[in-house]
C-alpha cells in the first residue's frame, strides 16, 4: 500500500511519485476534498478525502476518507474508510446517529452556545 492518493472522477488512484502527488494536491485537492457535509441541529457531519493513507499497516487496506462530527452530542467522534462508496454510506450512518442523539436528548449538549 502506498502513502499518496489522488481522487479523479470519483476514482481513487495511488500516486507513487511524491512530486506528482504534491502538484495534484496544490491544483486539485480543494476541489475534491469534501465528499459530503450535512448540517445537523447542533453541528455538522463532514466526510472528506484525506489524500494520504492514514493506516500504518502494510496489509490492511488504506484509510483514505474520514467522517467527523463537529458539535453536538457526538462532537469530535470520527471514523475512517477505505473506499469512496464506504465513505458515502458511512456519512449517512453518522448523520442518522447524530439525529438519534438529538432526538433522545431534550436539552442541548454540554458546552453548546445555547446554554
């Protein structure tokens, strides 16, 4: 498994040459970085393409996508994914988890500006 990856037309491509990857990163990363972002009652659920393999394992699949909750009851909880399809599905799972937490808790989460 390599370290550097690009996302082109929804296809993840390993880029073994750092100089080519850094050129792509400078020119294209911000255009493809955000896979999904959903505003929830007390925050946001965001899924992004990391462009780097975030696993240290040489045998496990690369971890290239991350879904993170910002704000609310699940603030700063996250999960990483290997494929774009898994990341998109995982985003929806996290949005559902956040909505469930919001429904179960009548008061705003601790530290919320509403307090």
